[in-house]
C-alpha cells in the first residue's frame, strides 16, 4: 500500500529543459489515445515508466454552452445539458428541469418525482457500469465489460421507451414528463431489476476478490479526505476517501427523502475503493428503484406533469384545436411568460459528482447567465499533480476510475 | 436544512465586517451578499477557518457581467459547509478597467482551475494565482468571450432579428 497523497506540487506546466543528462522523455498522452476514453491531453515528463510531472491541456471539445444558453429559452437548454455528461444525460436533464422549477416555484406531483427518481437511478447505474466496466478493461480484464454492456443496453431501451432517444435523451419537460410511462416501460424496468442483480453479482465475483485486480488497483491514486475536499472533489471519488457527502441526502431533491438507502463510503480513496464503491452504489440504486416502483403504485395514475400551463408545452393535437392551448403554446415558444428576476443554485448528484446549475434570471426569454458546476472539470484538475510519481499504467487506470467525461470537462 | 440559520450568519458577518458587506438577500433560502474586494480574502479565510461556520468546501467560482453597472464584473463564490450543511453565496463587483481580485488558491487548491476558467471567459485577474492561463479557449485568443459585448453569432446576420418575431 502506498501512502496517502497529502501534499501536491502546484499545478504548473513543467516543460523542463534542465535535464542535464537528457534522461527524461516527453510523452504526449492524448488528445486521442486509445487508453484515455475521450479527448484528454496530458504532456508527461517520463523517467522510464515513471511519471515525473505532467500538465493537462483541456478544451478540445469546448462548445461554449454557457454562451449559447444565454440565447436560448429555458426549454431549449435541456438539449445542451444532454451533452455534458453523456453517460448519464437524464440526470443532467432532470437537474436542469428542477433548477427551472425551483426558480418558478413549481411543485411537482409525487408521482412525477418517483418517475424522475427511477430514470435518474437507472442512468446512475448506466454511468457506473461504463466506468467500472472500462476500468476492468484498462486493467486487462475484458470479460467483465462484456457482461455488463448488455445491461446498459437494457437501460437504454427503457429510456427509448420513455422518451424515444438513447444517449442524448432530452428526457422530461419543465414540470414533469412529456408523456406517461407506458405499460411496456414498467415491464422493462421490472425485468431489468429482476435480471440485473445476478449479472452484477457475477461481475463482482470476477473482480472484488481477484488477486490480480486488487494488486493492480489498491493503493493507486490514494487520496486523503483533506486533499480531496481542498480540490473540491465530489461524488463517488470523494466518498471513496471517506467523506459521506451526497447531494441526494444533504439537500434532497425529487423526494429522495422518501427513500431508504445508504451512502457507501470508502477508506483509502484509491482506485480499488472507488471501484467497490461504485458497485455498492449500483446496489443502492436498485433498492431505490424498487421502492419507487412500489410508491408509484399508490399514486394516482396518469399524472405525469405538474399543472403549469404557462411553462409546460400543451400536447400538439390540442394546440391545433383548442384556443387556450394555442395561446399557451405561443406564449411559451415566444417567451412571453413572466419569470421572477432572481438567481438560483440547484445541485443534483450526477454520475460523477455534484452537478450544479447557477441560473441568473432577468425576467427575459433566456437566462441572463447560466453556469454549470461540472464535476468532471473540477475533479480532473487534480489528475496531473497526483500523477507525478505514478507508473504510466497506474495513471491510466487512475483516470478511468475518476470517471471524467470529456463532454462535461469542456462544456 | 442547515444547522446554522441565515439570520445567525448575517449577524455574525455584519458584526465582523460591518459596512463591507451589503445587499444581503436570501433567494430560495441561500444566503447571498456582496462583499468588497478589500475584504474578500479575509472573509473567505474567516468563513473557512471559523470554528463554528466551517465553510470548508468551495463549490464553485464563476463570474457575471452587467455592462450597464459601474462595477460591471461580478465574481461569484459558492461555499458549502459540510459540517453544518449550509451554502452561502458571495459576490464581489469590480470595474472592467481594473478587473483584479485576490486569489482563493491559497485556501483551496480546487480554486485553481475555477479561477482560470473565470479568467478565460471574463478576463478577471486573480492576483497571486500560480498559473493564470486560458484553460478552455485557445491560448492566442484576445477577447473574453463571456462578456456581454461579444455576440454569440455573426452580428451581420439579419434573419434572426427580433422584429421578424414581433418582439
């Protein structure tokens, strides 16, 4: 076991020229490298297999979402949030909808909250599946990945049933959902929570006590809670260091307070802990989905959005045949609805950390300013400093286990 | 939600900083106030290290631009106390002609990239920052694109003018 990282060298570029014997090698890891999943560039100074120092270059897929958001009405910003963390875009969509609902003081019915919880927890599972599966691949164990990917496919089929899309979902609307879950959706969810546990168990059996995997991952990238908090880490990687911070519990949204679940925490914050923690979170997500399905049964059927005609687009057939619906449709699309002139910060627990939306509204059609607190961006800044001293292959699995998504990193 | 009421926070902060803190409000329960540039370093350190408050977690640093105001650029800090489960929002408004503010990297390592991003998009100079370079935009960019004077699209484009939409 290696020691905790308790001190980190300042995050400065070190293109060192004073290497008198010329023994250091400069290695460009990325921007497109098969071992880094996404567009990440790290310029590393290598002493043999060991990293001496590194500097991260980011911004390769920067798309100016915050600027675009200043020119789009609220309901069109959902599609931008899709493209942040595209492994769990429903969480981003829901987070954005809830931000606007908080701004407009919209109370959603309990059934909507439970539907949201189901969708969000499913996407959390999909997110963790990808992360842990890929971590296995990067340590050289391909089979776990192959077992899991089929289940991710089943989750995407559920999303497809709910909203018609798979990856960039644009799921839900301000106030609720665009349509109710149909019978097939419920069947698919029930089938998933029945079929998934044995597969996850098998996956855990492949890895958890696997000696090669443990020796490969334990002690790699261990971080103390103090350093993790100083770097503003959040999400599974912070909890792996032993800090029990989860937005779902600290600041419950979408009626998470109605559910009985646990927040797993790690002890050393190394790659192995993060892996185990994500597996455990998937079990907890399953628990939440089961409870949500039970709770939905008790709620009145057919309620899938809040009664806010000024913000919830009416169904298309009504727009053509109903005067009131036409008026509201026009008002929403043209942005002629009064909104409060204030500011709001809303955070949700995304797949890899606290995803926050800071929205400043001036009463106009579009936000005056919208800032995304993107966990990938904030979590990634420790990567280069913590890599120094690591073996290159350890740095690769460390990056996998941080679950950095390029779309969210660069916004 | 939190263990410390906003009222108590306000009393404690005004007792210490008095006139330096203004425009106190609580939109959606999140205590928000403006502070001056001279006290911001001290204020952040106080919030972080105070035995009772312990705002140990820097959630976010960002900025906002109000071109019509005298102090047009606002730097916005979101802090979070894990011990008390309370959030707080601090704004510091500074003029465009002199966009300087002390860095928070001495308190939180995580402030490094947040400040670089804020510099990149708004041109705010964080004094004492160890490595204040552009982060998401290209290095040879000369403007600060999130300022309001820079349009999103080609300004010569006419097909999206408001009068086509009755606005």
